[in-house]
C-alpha cells in the first residue's frame, strides 16, 4: 500500500521569503500522480500544483514549484515570495495512474500548517 | 467553476442519532468521495463512488454508509452517531477514467456528536 509522509507539522516563514515544505512517499508503482493541496483557515481545499511521475521536469505554478526526486520518492513544495494569503494547511497527496476503482482515490499526508509572518 | 457544496457547515448531533451529510456537485463528475479530516491524521477516505448506485469502501468505512441515487449527489450516513465520529467531513468529486486527476472539494461539515 502507498503511504505519504509529511514530517513537518508546522512551519513559519517571513513575508516575501521562500519556504520549502517536505513530502516523502512510498510506492511500488512506477507511474502515478503527486499533488499539493492548500486548505486556508475555514475555506475550501484547493489544488496548488500537480506532478506526473513520468515527467522529469518539475511542475511550476507562478510562485509555487516542486522538487520531484523520483528515485528518492521525495516531492517538496517551494513557495517563493511568500504572501500573507499563503498561510494555510498544505497537504501532499498521491494517486495511482490506473483506471477506475481504487486507483481514483487520493492518499494524503498528515499536513503542514504554514504561518506567514508580516 | 466547479462547485461542490455540502448541506451544512456545522452540525451538532446526539449519540445514537442517524445523521445525513449531503454533497452536491455541478460538474457532471463520475467520481465522488467522502473523507474525514482529523488533526495529525490528515484526510482519510471513508467511501467513494464511481457511478450512480456504485460505491466502494475506503480506508475507514466502519460506522458509515453512503448513497448515490443521482450522479450529482452523494450522501454520507451515520446510522447511529457516536462521539468518536466527531470530526470534519469533506466531500470531493472528480472526472473518472483518464480524463483528469484533480479532485474538487466542498467546504466541509464540522460534525460534533455529544
């Protein structure tokens, strides 16, 4: 079974600085998807960024980028130029690439609570 | 924009009550999911459905059941609520097959069982 581990329960960053959130996972599959989701306080969870395992290039979405190390099974999220609105719980998630059934489900880490200091 | 709505943001129920949590999505998604979110445990899948009237157990189905009579609606049922079911419940939906992999989440229902 696949597992996702986020070893940093809480992190803090100064506004305008850069922060990296860690995520490791365990799987025997060779093809899969990895995600970072953001859950702001009392607001809906939204997708931040997605990485397909067969793509070697790291995904980037504006100030958000990932460092995907497939051999090390590591998938960290870097937030550049941190803003107050980045304060949230961040979840790393894994999904198999297969079709249908249990492959549709996401496996989540335990989350990292990010505080942004003004 | 995809919209996933849940019937209540906050709910307080007594032990032994039957509880219904409703989720509706407006994007014609095949897949719908119910997760439970607890501090330090992340999100854990309770049940999911990949088609009308179809359902599969997730990782923690005990004490829960689900119903999907229409494509846009997925209900989570607590047959006899217990205090250990006090939690945040999140509904999500996504397209099926290979079309997409993103799940869209509702705002959550914070359930307290006293």
